[in-house]
C-alpha cells in the first residue's frame, strides 16, 4: 500500500513553534492550567509529610514513649493522605476539562478548515486519513494535556522537592540512592527511542485502516456486486495485522521497561540499606532517617518512571500536532472580499438584469504532480490539457447545452464556473467581472446546480431541500410542488419531517434526483446548471420536470450537460466538445445540417434507441 508523506512525519520531541501554537488553544483556559499546577504542587509537598513524620516517630516519639506525639503524627499523616486525595481528584478534574476543551476547539477548527479547503486538496487526500486527523491525532493532544505536560510539571516538582529533602536530611544516603539514576536514564532513553518508532507506526497503521475502511464501506455495492468480499477481507486483515503487530511491539517495550525500572528501584533501596546499616550501628545515623529515606526513594523513583511515559505522550502530541497544523496551514479555496457591482447588491437570488456567463479562451489541466504513479517521468513534459481554448457566452433567458463523449471536458467547464478549480489560461466572466475577483460564496449563490450523482445529507427532507437558504416551510413545499417532488414526500411516513439515511438511502435514485431539483429551485438561482438532470426519472416525471423547467428558465441563464441529445434539441446553442476543444456550435438544426460530429452522435443514439425498442417488441 502506498504511503502518504504525512504518515511518516515525525516532529522533534519538543518543537517551540508547535508548542506556541498549542498554547494558544490552552490560553483561554489558563485558569484550569493554573489550578491544576497549584494542586500538583500541593500534592508534591504532601508527599514529604509521611517520611518526615516517620522519622520523628521512630527517632523521637517511640524512644521517649511519647504517645501524644505518635497520635498527633498519625492524625497529621491521615490529614496529608486526605489532602493528597483531594489534590489528585481536583487535578484530574481540571486537566480533564482542559484537555476536553482544547480537543473540542481543535476539532472545530479542523472541521471548519476542511469546509474551506479547495476541491484539489480532496482529490489527493484520502478521506480516512482526514478522519484520523480529526479523531486519533486530536485525541493524542487531549492525552498530552490530561496526562502529559501538566502532570509532568507536577512530577518534576515532586522530584526536586524529594531530592532536596534527601540531600538536606543526609547527603551521603542521598548519593547512594542516586547511584542508579544513570541506569534509569539509559533504560528510559532506550525505551523512548523504541516506543517513539512504534507509536509513529501505530498512527500510520490507524490512518491506513481508516482510509481502507471508509473506501470499502462507501463502495460496498461494488464490492458485493463483483464478489470481492474475500479479497477485501484479506486486504483489511493485512492492514489490521500490521496495526496489531506494532501495538504488540509497543506492549512488549512497556512489559520490559516497567519491571526494569522497578528492579533498579529495588537496587537503590538495597544500596540505601547497605550504606546506612554500618552508620546506624556506629551511632552516626538514626533508624528513623533510614526509614524516611526508604519511603522517599520509593516516591522519588515513581515520578521518574512516569516521566519516561509522559515523554512519549509529549512526543506523540508533537507528531500529532505537526500533522494537524500542516492541515490547518493548507491554502484555502481562493476567495476575495471584492465583488462585482453587478451581482453583489442582489445576492442571494436573481440579479434584476440577469446573469451573462462568458468563457474567454479557457485552458485547463488537472495538476497531478502529487500523484507519483501518474506523474510523467520527464518533469518538463507538457501538461495534459482537459480544456483547450474554450470560448462561449451563455445569456439570460437562453439555454446553452454541452455535449460530447466521456472525458471531453463538459463537467470540467461546470467545475471551473463554480470555482472548484481555476483555469491556467483565459478568463471566466460573470456579467463582465472575472470570477476570481468575486467572493466564492456570492458566485455560488448565483448558481443552482443539479448533479447527476445526487448527494443528500442524513437529515429530514425539508432540511435537504432548504440547505443554507432561510426558507419557510411553505416555500420548501412550494419548491417541491413545482417539480412534482411533493408526491414523493407525501408517501414518506413523516412527510417533510421524514429523516433520510446517509446519502439519502431511504429513497430511490430517481426520487433523490427530484429532491435535488427541488433544492436547486428553492434557491431561486440566476444560473441553472443541469448535469443530465432527468437521467434517473421515468418519462412521466421527466415530462413534469420539463414543464417546470420551461417556467424556471424564463429570465435565467441555463447551462445543460447532455448525455441524451434528445433532451437538448430545443437549446438556443449547443457546443460539441471533442478532446477539450469546441469543434462545433449552433442550434440542433444547424448542427444536423453540418453533418459532422453532432449529427453522427445524434444518429448513433437514435439508432441505439430504435434497436432497443425493436428488441423489446
């Protein structure tokens, strides 16, 4: 399986630039950070209470048979445990709230960014990988805030406090206990390097599983139609096995690391006892001090052990944040605040004077430089032009039809008009203004686009017709009635409140097309773009839509992509595209008289239909 550059990207352990950007998301919740750090400091100080009380009881209270001191120390120790419990509880709540708030804001920012990215970005970015950015990568940042940076600060403070107390109490015992620290560092360094690689591979494996799963679920009909269940199961098993293997490897590292650190802690305790035994016998060291040190060493190595894990959490977060901010830094779809005076004052809706769409010597090719498999061996090779010098004008109240073989460039013209892409040469004008000088949302508000491949959202029927338009229920119902979609809606259990499944699976393809037509009509567009808009409806419904179209085209600019030439015989102008060029143009009668490409296409289709009818009879 091919890899994506983002898969193997690994940020440094600490990147100041990334840390500053992450801090910007935590800044609105500074009070949570301050509260959590304060509680961690309190908890760190409370860690010292037990050993100090132990030394006092053993060295002072017990020899003097001072029961009151023992009881007082016991009470203080119980209070310190209660205080530690409260501090841990509060710190856990505050860091969890911090992590959830930052994660919420980041996910919102990433999703908002995805809405603004240009279509070419989605041509090269698998959906599953984008899902991983919004889910797994953001979750890694949540772990950093909840169990990483803030808790790590508490561990560092605890280490410093305990280390200082040990040196003050008896520096020679402290040095005996600290003797194993270099070995702990070496083990932790080895662990970090191995787990860092394993976590990077885990993220890559998760992204691949998400991409594979999304593609196969979306194409489940094709999978089942061609009997590829076994092959796709094997492909998924391979991706799943790769994820399983790297997860198991990381588990093995953890299974070795923690016992080794525990062993080193035990060695430190043994060294402490050996170093203190002789001095206790000589009377230069008290038993209480040794007992206090035994507790301090155990508490000293616990945060030291945790720091290695938090180091890996920080590493994961840096790698995840690098991928997230790479996505957030992607250039957005071209847009400008300047608008053409001819259209800006009448949006949304139909401009009073209508809209004229003009293509002037437009050349366009799709940039496939991101795809190594499709990139030419010679980087200087000329581009594969999809459109070559296309020029035409579509005027209000007229219908311009685009015909030609598959791949001739018909849909590309619509994509350029909607500014999903921009041409490399030439201009596209709306009422004389270059579309590149118009805000994209205003340009698209002028256009009603009925696609052949209909997309409906999971939601009720009314919201799918309404979409971004602020329409009343009556206006929605009126739009549906104008194309005959109201008959379909009345048959649904909930009417306009009936909830559709994902991609509108609760209704047939033809019914989805009618709803899409109602959606376009509801927006009252100045320009109608029809991509074989009646291909999935029966003849009776098609005749109703054609009657509605006659009314709707009045005063509007209509651009129709036609696969069935019989649907555009009444168009005011027909452009015949061939390999990205306009080879013929004119009315149906004029093109038939030329006896060229159009005439051959028309007679070929008419002959195919006649043969089909003969076969049926």
